[in-house]
C-alpha cells in the first residue's frame, strides 16, 4: 500500500467538514461571501481527494477570505474572530489529515488527531480572545486597522503551528 492509498484519518475529516459547515452557516445571510466559502469547501474537498496540499491552502484561504469579505459589511470584531476560528481550523485539520495519512499508514490516529484539534482550537481561541480584549482595552472601540492586524496575527499564528 502506497502512502497515497492510505485512508485519511476520520477525526480530521470530520473536524474539517464541521468547520466548513460552521463557516457556511455563519455566512448564510451573505450570498457573496457564502459563494466564496463554498468554493473554498470545494477546493478543500478536491485537495483531500487528490491528496495535494496546494488546493488545501487555496481552500483554506478562500474560507478565510469569505470571513473577511463578510466583515467588510460591518460585522463586529467578535463575530470576525469567532468566524475565523473554524475557517483556520478547517485548513489545519485538512492538512493534518494528509500528513497523518502519509506518516501513519493504517495505524490508529484518533488520539493524535484529538490532541491536535484541541491544541489548535485552544491556541486560536486564546489568541483571538487576548487580541479582542487588547483591541477593546487599547482603542476603547473597534478599529478597522486593529482588527485587520489581529486577523493577520491569527493567520500567522496558525501557520506557525505547521508540522
């Protein structure tokens, strides 16, 4: 069995699917961003099916871009940070599924997947929460520049979690 024939880890696939569905559910009232999110979901599915990382990166970027597009419509800082968590989690979970499929080849991966998912979620929520509190404390309100920098920091922090 080659590494491309290995089954993808089920927990990571479930987390990816649930994360994509969460982003789509949050964007259901905004047709433009919802379309971008659905295109991202298609790219993620295609990347998982073909076992290629480039479509995963494009799909994750599209999901995150959909959240940012929805933010242009005047969403609150809290909503943007909350919606960016499942978008980034979808990307990291799908990428982790490919890495585990290559490395583990049929071995039990549930515990590794759960630890990775919980640690990623903890990092995203903690980083977003601290950033949100700092934004509210320092500016006394919602600054578009501060929000943009916070979203960039959240993406950079997630990229730093790469294997």
